[in-house]
C-alpha cells in the first residue's frame, strides 16, 4: 500500500513537471491541461506537507530547510 502511494506521488510529480515546463517555455496549455496543472499543484502541495510531517516525526528535517 505504501509503495502504491509513493508511486502515485512520483507519477503526479512527473505529470506536473511536464506541464510546468511547457508553461515555463511559453507553450500554451489546453483548457483541460490548465485545469489538470492547477489540480496537480494543489495535490502535490498537500502530499509535500504530509511527507514533511512524517519526516519530522522521524527526526528528519531536511525537507523543511528554510522554514
């Protein structure tokens, strides 16, 4: 179960990076891609906060550098 979640996070991150790179290069996204980009951004931020919280419980604070 944990492996599936990590795989999901990696897949979402890769999809987001692809869309973000296209945007950064000035390429137009379709309305559907723009919606997906926004959705992925929110989900990834949520997962990132969760991962930081889990790491902190284990005494690992390198994800939280600068905060």
